[in-house]
C-alpha cells in the first residue's frame, strides 16, 4: 500500500515509537499489540507498507499495525500459535514468522528448531531510491539454536552463519560476546571473523548449563560498527545421562499393627538431574521385594509418581512380624524398563505396638502369709504375661484389689522391671481378729485396650493370705494416762493402778511391771498389778515439774518367747497449794540521807506458788522496833510492787536493815519477814551518792574492826616465829660444820646418769638379780669364777688401821693414806675386784671384756685437782689438797 501523503509518514513514525507501542498494549486490553512483532520481523519502507495475512482466521491486523481478535477466543490457558505472512507492495519478497499468544504472566516457551545447521541470518541492508529517500530493512530475529548435550563431535561443530548485507561492498569482521565466548566459561563458542560461521568447541552438559545468551557483532576493518548487535540464544537439548538418585539409601517408617488397607506408611523420594519436564527426568517408583513374606508377599504398595508407600492388605501383627524390609526402585523415562535408568533404596517399616493383648495371670490362685502387726512387708508375688511390647503403656500392668480387703490392709505395687505385682501390707493386721484374707485382684494395662479387643477372663485372680500369730507387747489402755493430785502428797500414798493388757488373748501370759523413767524418784510400781505409790512428797515447784505436770514412764513385759515389752506414760497434774512464802527483791538498796521526791526504793514481790496463791501482795512495816515506822514508810503501787522511802527529812549516813512484812493472797495467806539492807549516803544535786558519802555509808562497825585487828596480830606473830626458827637453824649449822654441804650431799639419793639397753637378743630382764641378797648362803655353795657385782668374796676381811683416840693433827694425813691403801687392797670392799657381768648383750659383740679396775696407787697422790672440780669439791680439796704443807 503506497501512502505518499505526509500523514502515513507520521503514523509510521508513531508506530515505530516504543512509547506508543506500550500505550497500545496497556490501553486496549481486548487487542494484542502487533507493533513489536511487525517492527521486529518485517522490513518496512517509509513509502509503502507490507501486505499481511494470517493462518488463523480468528485474528486480524489494522492498518496501524494493531493485532486484534476478529471473534471470541474461548480459552487462552494454553498459548495460541499461528503463522503471519508479509508480502512487499512493490517487490515479490515474502517474509514469514510464527506468533504465539498467551495470557499476561505466562511464559512463552522458546521455539525449537531441530535443524540448527540451516539457520542463518542477514543484517538489514540500506539502498537509495530515485527520490533520494533511504529504505531500511528491519533486521531478523534469529530463532533459538538447540544443541544436544554430550555430542560426540567432531569439534568444532558449526551451529549458525551470520552475514551482513554490506559484506559485498566492504570487508566485514564478525565477533561474538557473552558467557561462553569471551566470558566464563570461555571458548565454548567461536566464530570465524571472515565468514561469520559460529561453532561449538566441545560437548555441552545441560546439567552444568542449560542455555547461553550471546551477541553477534559486525564491524569494518577499522573497528567501526556496521550493523546493530544480534542476540543469539543457544539451548542445550537434554539427554538421558543421569540416573535417579534417592535422597537416602535407607528410609525408616512405621505403621500401627492392625492398620486397614490404604493406610499411609511413608514416602521415598528420588531426584533425577535430567530435565524434569521431559521423559528423561520423569521418575517412576516400584517395590521390587518385601521381606518377610508374612502374611502375604505384597503387604504394601507404592505410588509410582509420588513414592508414597501404603498398606494394601490387612493382617499386620507386631507380635508376629515387628519389621518389614522393602527394596524400592526408581526408574526415569517414566518407568520404562527398556530405556530408563534405575536406582534402588531400602525402606524399613516398623510395625508399632497397639494394645491388642490384655494381661493375663499365670495362675488363678496365689498364696501368701504375713506376720501380724507387720507393715511394708511383701506377702505375695503376682505374675502376669502380656504379649505387647515390654516397658510400654501397652505392657505395663496395673493391679487393683476389688474384693476381700474392706479395711484397706493391703496394696499392690507393680515391679517396673518384671511387671509382677507385689502384694504389700500398708495397715497392720491382727491375728486375734482375722486369721486369713481372701483377696480378689484384677490386672489391666496403663493404656486402654484397642477398640474391638475384649478383656480376658484370665485378668482376674484370687490371693489367699494367712496371718501368722506373733507375741505382741502389752498395751496400756490409756497412754499417756493423766491423774490429778494436790501437791504435798506424802510418801507411801497410792495414786492409781497403771496396768497393761496383753493382746494375745489365745495365750495365757504373765505381765510384769518396772519403772523406766522417774526424774524425781518420787514413784514406785507394784511388779505384779501395776499399782503406783509415792516414795516422796510431790512438789509442784520442783524443777522436774513442767507446766504443773510430772511425767514418769513404766514398762510392761510379758513372759512370751521372745518377751515383748510395752511402754506407758503416767502424767500427774499437781494442783497448787499455798506452801511458799513470798520473797522481796532487791536485798540491798541505796538512798540519800535527805528525803527527796526521787529518793525512793522500788520493791518487787514474787512467789513460787501460782494463782490464786501468789499475788496480789500486801506490804507493811513491822511495829517493832518502833524506829522502823518512825524513820521509814512503805506504799503499795500495785499487786506486786511497792515503794520504800524516808518518813523523816534527814537520816544520818550509814547502813540500815529495814524489815518488811509481805503477805500473799493464799487461803490462808502466808507472810514473810524480809530484811532489806539500805545504805544511806549524802547525795549531790543530781541525787547520786558522792564518793565520800559512799565510803561513810560503807563504814565498818566496832566488831568488824576488832576482828580485823586480831587477824593482823596473828599474821605478825607467825612471821616473827618463822624468823626465830630460821636464826636457830643457821646457828646450828655454824656450830656443827658438815664435811659436805647438805645441798651437795648425794647420799641416800638415786643418781641416774644414763641407761643402756641390752642387745637384740636380750629383752627379758630378771630384776631379782639386781637386788641385794639377804643372806650369803647362796654364795657359799657357788663355785669360784664369775660373780656379779653384788656378790661379796668369801675371804677374810682385811684389817684397817685404828685411829688413835686423841690423834695428833699431823697424823691425820698419815691415817687417811693408810686407810686408803688398806681399802684399795681389800678384795672384800665394794666394788669387789672381780669380773663384772652386767647382762648378756647377744653373741658377736665387738666389745671386749671389762678388765679389773685398780684403784690403788703407789706412792703419794696429788689431790690438788679437786680445786678444779667446782664448789662441790671445795671441802675435799681443803682436806686432802696442799701436799706436804698440809
């Protein structure tokens, strides 16, 4: 159609505007804009429009290029495809393309060309018309290129050829850009820069990358762009090169026993890396094997599309089969065993327990026995069997006593390990009342039985329990027993009979009584009849009485085998009697010598008795001596307190003993004369005693002073006598000088120098060997040889020189020397000159024998060394030292 007018030119420019295209597509909802399709797929001259035709008569196109529906379209849930043909108005060139229409938001799948090698495209060319206007052809949209994955080559493999219409006029260079060309992954696609042939260089993997988007460019030798870039879309065609893979190799599921057919158990899932929209990635499931084949080989089925496993038959019984093992297969190609790839996994199905088996007793009758009065003792063991899963609520037994124990003497506890029932005594039983029990017991589970399962008749049993008689302790009927008496009950008074009863009525036994606790030792009990008698006066004010109650404990013992003992407590409530006089406090007080309003003494009365034998009290001063009432006055404040103060304005400082009469409220009342020692002293302006006044008030009387003086005289006399005795003793020491100072005298003293024990083989000591024998008979018969140190030789005694009656002072030295020489040569003088055997120290000693000690000296002996031995040897040094000068 030729449009020489300016208006068509304006319309064409308007059609070519993208803004106007969007306006048409959004403003006319019943129509589908054809502008983009028209402008992109057909060459358009500014002076002529192409002639268009449609293969689908439901659609048409207006002169402005808008595509519209000529009749109502029933369904657009699926894309509608039709062919559009364009013919030039002046030339015979024909353009064809395919149009697909879909609802907004639906994605149009790319068209598939199964012969990619025939693809080629030409860039638009430009030529000049006779009128000087340029007619521009629109560039083609290259259909997507489909390349199969895992192609075997040879490589590089040509995919498409790109050519510009200007390659005949100028030299064109072609190139491609995008992921797979100059971007990672690089060098997958290459293009011949001269011929424009694009090729793939290696096998493609759809699971690695499913599509590529490249752009083709045409430039001259100087790098100037000669054509706009063309978009190239390359799609990798999926091949069945991946097996289905299960998410887990082992799946665990469970199903309750007794489930109905169609019960869902579990789901297995397998994934195929191939295209899930194609048969290559469509997985189908089937069960290959079931183990065990009980009760039938096909107890389960699987949904081929979803992998959900469910029961197909009834008869699941956990007590017969607790677990099933299924081998599940997943196959792609929609489950085709001829072309599909397969994989397997294991499904473990556990049959869970349902309480479909009630517990049953092993026997219908159980026996047991219990001693009377026992508590917490297991008397019988009940055994049951239950085929449900152990240690679950379906298996755990619960026992109930439904008959034969109206008083609640027994209970049944379940053993958590064995599920047995332990019949236990919780309340003591009495043989004299009931010698046996017949219990009816029912057992059930913690969980309720499944619906439709009847209770078993074996869930009920009988338990026979025999009671064993034991010797029971005597029982005091009233324990504790309370009796009431007035205090002051004299000794040997019978208070009560505290007797016990023997519960063993079928056995004649004797009961004897004794006292267990009697804090004040006031009571005694008759051994045979339990009569309580006093042994002392009962005093309510005694510290053994608490809250007016005196408590004693007694024992009652029978003569059973073994004897049994009962304990009873006797409580004696003592009624108060007015037997205690009131007392006053304080005993001492201090008062000013001059009467003041603040000079008074507060007095308090107390009584060991209780009401009404205590307060209120009456306070008064005695009439004798008259000076008491003349100098003092007392006033009562209340029932327990009074005040004592001076009646006269001044009383001389000193200590005064003021008698006060106080009476209680008993019937008859008791009166006590109490003496208060009052110190009267001069006071300062604050009413406090001064220091001088305190001393004056505390002055002693004449009798006290005389006593103190006598004590002083006696003390001085004792000191004087001690001094006289010391003087006399010193005089005696001076008149009779001693050879040795008494302090240095070691006679009759035991001097312990050291001890040496015996050897290892000498541990037994005979002390009799160390004692001096009374006679010498044993030595008379002993042969000569070794003797002990205390044995005296049997030889005549040596003769010692006799000192003259009146020796000359110069002969003293000679006499001493002669006596020393005779002593040194006397074998009978101790220590005896003999082999001294002290003790046996064992064999093998390295010590030699002790030789004889020779104390004799030849010639004169020098005793001057005694001067070096200290003051203890001074007297000996004076006697024997000095040599010839002495």
